[in-house]
């Protein structure tokens, strides 16, 4: 009854002053999950607490400030899946034997924290003889035996085998390969930490009989091409997800230049990056899929913010920009015969 509610201290009349009204959020935003996970991960990697205990500790601290939803509105299921994930457990065990490193800084890039390592900007010269200095920041490194061994990247979203979070670590690794420092390795383990799974990849050189990405010169050439393409196609729109959805009919008479399938595979289709040239039919089909993608109404907000420039040859553009990273991430090079 109203009398009972009044005795409990509740206000029966509507609150006129907004400052007197308490607002408890009902859902956890991806950004809130991300911050919560980053905090908990520090406890896990330093061996202080297990993942679930640490997550709930930091959740409780934020809950006391009314920053997060009440427990009834929080779903811990995905995080329990991550805590039980074998790759995550192996990562925690491996990293527990390493020393955390602060940020690495190239050139004049801005950092949130004082960097542990400061290196000169990487200088590249484009085909038109224009000199470009590349600045950057990388973090999440772990060192052991006098060498960087691993890097982890945190995402509050769901896992994916091909994810945009791979781009920045890859570019940082490229800058490393063109820099001089005793801690720099040729390869390092990359751990992508999502809310439901940990994915382990390897940043490394790779090569086949036909094509390679296996030296400082190939890294420098790739970065030169990448910067040139960016300068030439500013404002162009390229859907990242489509890169991993590409496929083309397999020609059994034409050998792969990059082994996207095992030799014993009977698959009739293959990723077109397995080849470096394609039929007109394949190019036109990917052009159609690309055009449908950029016309999708979910991308209209991009068009409202900036001019949306379609690429004339999206398959070629995807290959030029992403082929070394995609092959590095999607192929198990350690078990190639």
C-alpha cells in the first residue's frame, strides 16, 4: 500500500529534480565489459586471482558506484567459457613465466603511459621518391630470455578467426622488423582475448616456392605499397569482414601459390589469395558482392558522415592491403609439409 511504501522511505510523487533520481543501468555495454576485462586480466597475468574471481571483484567495485547493472542483469556465461578455454589457460601458464613490458613507442606517437622502449620513426621511401616517417605505439608485450615472446590484445566482443584486432599488432610487428633493438624477435605469439574465447596466432615470416613474406625487404616493400595505396585511395570504403568470406572455384590443374588448403583436400572452392591472378569471372563476382555490401543500409551512417568512395577493383585492393596478414593468420605454417 501507499502507507507501507511511505514508511519504507519511498517517494510517492514523481521526482522533479533529475539529480534526485537514481539511474541504475540495465545492460553492460561492450566498452564496460572491455574495461572490466582489462582490469581483471592484470590480476590473472600477475598470478593474483583467477579470471572469474577477479572479474567479480572489479564488478563489485564498480557496482558500488552504480556504474554497472545489478547482478540480476549480468550474464557471466561467456566469461566462464573463456576461463575454461584451454588456449586461455595455456596462455596464462606461459605468460606467468614472463615479464610484462610497458608500451613501445616509435617516433613522436602519443602514449597513455610512459613507454619502456622508445625507437626512431621508421623511414620508408615510396616509388615516387616521397619519404614517409612511420610513427606508432604498441603495448601488451611480455618478455623472457632477453626477447619479446608474446603480445596480447583484449576485446570485449565475441571471438572470430579473422578479426580487425589483428591489424594493429601486425603493423607493430612490421615496425619491429625494421627497427634495431635487442628485444625484437622475428616471431612472437599473439593472443587475442575475447569475452568467450582466447585465440592464439603467430606473427612470423612465411614463404612458399612461389611467394614469400620472409625478410626486412619484403616488409619494407609491403609498407611502401600500403602507404601508397592509402594516399592514392583516401576515402575509399573496404569491408573488412568480406576479406575472409572470399572464395573461388578451385582449379586442380593450377598449384596454389599460398597453401590455403592441404594437398590432400578435396574441397572444390578455395580462398582467392591462394593465387595471385584471377579470371575475369572471379573479379566481377567479387565486385558484385562488394557493391552489395557497401550499399547495405547498415553502412548508410558512414555515407552520412563522409563521402563513400567505391573501389574499382576491390579484390585487387583487398589482396594488396591484407594478403601477408591474412596468410599469416589463417594458415598453420608450422605444420606445412
